[in-house]
């Protein structure tokens, strides 16, 4: 099972994908933390969810048309998939990440959205978290500039 959430990790708004049960075995991963500021594109539905084959070497489980869970090593970089056969007709989200950030292990994360929510809802939540993070960073810069001005006087 996959649980999605938004959380504060070290004062940074972070998108969290947490795997539980047998899915940790299939994907060989328990949790992925992605700072929302490093998400540069959000696709709903994820085009990759419609594909039955994903190119590249993989660490995880892939049964074409049934399950794709784990990390794929492609010529562009690492891609993490968490898809099952229901993803082709269900809700999915694709997150393209900033390649320049060293802390981010993937260039793309493609997820099947858990039942009870939609890809559009998650896209809106992530975009709101990105806006909130940008506001926090601007406020912090303004406060720092004001403190420098006061100390200079």
C-alpha cells in the first residue's frame, strides 16, 4: 500500500510517499521524501502509467501490464515507479524533479494515487505547498535583509 502526505522535514515542505506491507518488498523501498521546491513538473495522469514496458535496468518488480514497482536506471537518470494494473485506468501522478539538486535521487517519480483521492487533488496540494515554501523563503530573505540594515546603522 502507498500512503501520500505533505510534511515539514527540516523546515522544508516535503512530499512523502510511504510504502507499507508487501509493496516495500516489490519496490525495495520504504519511503521517498521529495522537497516540493525540487518538483518542476506535475503530470496528471502520468503518461508513463499507460505504458506496459519501462526501459532501463531495474531494482524492483516488473510484470508487464500487471505491476511496476521500484527504481529504473535509464539513460536520463533514475526513475521510481509505483504502478499496478489498475493504474492504467485509475489515478496517477508523475513528478519531474530538478536534476541539479544533489539530494534528490530520482529525475522522475510516477505513482498510482491511493483510493480515496485523485491525481488532480494531489497536484493542487503540491502546488499550494510549493507556493507556501516560496513565501517562507521570501519572508526569511526579507527578515535577514532587515536585520542587516538595522545592524549596519
